[in-house]
C-alpha cells in the first residue's frame, strides 16, 4: 500500500468534496440547460436523488478531513441513517420513474430513470463497494485484488 503525506491526503479529500458539490449544479446545467432535457417530475425526481447522493459523498469527504487518526468518523450515525433512507428513496424513485418511463418513454422520463440509476451506483460506491478507481494506487489494487469495500463502509464498520 502506498503511503501519502498528510498534505496530499488533505488536498485529495478537499478536491473530492469540492468535485462532488460542483457536480450538482454542473450536471443540472449540462442536462437541463445545454442538452435541454425537459423539467418534468420524473426527470427532476431522478436528478434530485442523484444530487442527494453527491451531497452525501461531499459531506463524507469533508467529515473525513475532521476525523482524527484512530477515532470514529464524525457524523457516523447520520451516515447509517442515510444508508437506510437512501434505499427507501431510491427504490421509491426507481418505481415511480420506472413506471413513468414505461408508460411514456422519451426525454420526459428516461433521463430521470438514468439519474435514479446513477444515484443507485453512487449509493453502492459510497456505502458498500468502491466503484470509482481514479488513482494509480486504486487501479493497482483493482487489478491485483478486485473490487474493495468502500471507504465509508469501512469507516462505518469501525465507528458504529
């Protein structure tokens, strides 16, 4: 395992948090402004669920910055609650938006379904299994050992 300096870790965590937060308005403007997807209820529900997961991810990285070595993750109980609530919200969103897309497929609904599915992937990536491998060390781990448990899942197992 590669050891990184504290300064590198702080920069990395800050950039991860900032990118997750920046992605919310960026994705909204891209899809609803530039691409001009319709602002329908299914599309907005799907996007909102996706945005919630991005915000939870940003919150995790910011709290990770405050975590002292060897101590529990600050706000761990909130993430345990979020993990449970996310499943309920994502299933409800998937049922509603999926139903709408089945009834009236098209730009008014299918984009919302894609957003909900992206939210499901974000949930898995944060709360269960790491799906994003964007550093050399991450990629080396992936190719040598396969998928790994997410950082948040490991923190919650130690904290709760």
